[in-house]
């Protein structure tokens, strides 16, 4: 499970996370939520860019009590399910058009 204290801290609006892509470029994302599904946790992010219009969903893998890594998800069906869960949590709060 994700470090609860860290996740509480992340729930504050505007929390930014910097991740590195496959080519070593740093990209800044805004934390949106953590979605739980079938005993696993997934982080929902959006690129910290005014023109960003797609969320990024990554699997949270705990390394130890204080460290976690985020892994890409290749399964399109799983991504759709996770996005539907996220959308249902924020229906009326976020315009998904």
C-alpha cells in the first residue's frame, strides 16, 4: 500500500511530482488521485501544462515503507476501467468532455 502519510500530503490540491521518461527527460505532473482496484493502487496524474488534456495512470509499486515506484500500464482494458473509476469519483467536479 502507498505510504498513507505521503498520500495524505499529496491530496492537497496542486501537489507536483517530477518523473523521468524513457529518454531521461524530466516531466512535471500534478497529482490528481489514487485509485484502488482489485487490491492494487494506481496514481492518477496530469502533466503540469495548461494545454494538457489527458491523465496518466501508473501502478504504484511499494519498494519499502518510504519509497515507491510508478510503473506504466500496458493493458488498455485495465486503463479504461481505472479511468472510469476516477471519472465516477469526480463526476460533476471535473469536465471530462
